[in-house]
């Protein structure tokens, strides 16, 4: 993607449009499941999401907090917006994509993140009951080869 080739001013100017495009990619897992389509394998979807996370992080690195904060809130809220209340599977599949981004975001920046980022994600996670969150986390880590501590132990 050409994010790294454009100056910060262009990225910030088009940040909302870029976020909308990225959300389409992050919704691939859910849209494929809701259509009953098997166009992409689980590995292909993971590879596509990995590339989307890389692009999103590159976009984030070109933004200051004022420009990025509304984009971050939009990304996190998106997982729960626009889907019928009864579509729990759709929400879970969106959350898997967004939590993958959040994991990448926190591990890449490795700095103290302002409380709005943490509080927003933890508040959304708290909206789901504990069992549901536990199942989501198990699915998320299973798709990534296990919890990072389990992967270290296997090495």
C-alpha cells in the first residue's frame, strides 16, 4: 500500500476514508461467514488481516493523537455497530479482527498508551459476559497458534 509513500498531511487529510477502506478488509471474516461463502481459507483471511494490520499501523504512525483518537474509537465501535443485536457471531468475528489490530497496536508502539485507548477497549469487552469473552479469546489465540506464553513454552 502507498501509505508510507505519502506525507503525514495527506494521510491525516484522508484518514476517515482510509479507515473506511480498512474496515471493509477487517469485515471479510464476518461477511464470508454470513454469506456462507468459502472463497477464502482461514489462513488466507488471517494473511489478509495481517497485511491490513500492517497498513493500519503505518497509518497510525503518521498521525498525532488528535487525528488518531477518533479513528481508533471508530475502529473499536465498528465491531458492535451496524449489526443486528442477535448477530452475536458477526460481532465476535469483527472483534477477532479488531482485537488482532489492538494487539498489534499495543505491541508495536510499546509505549504508555493514554487511558482512552485502554478504557475504550476494556469497556467494549466488558459489554460481553465473561463466558462470551473467554470463548472469543480462546478462538482468537487458537487462530494465531496459541497464547503467546504457550507458544514460548513449545519452543
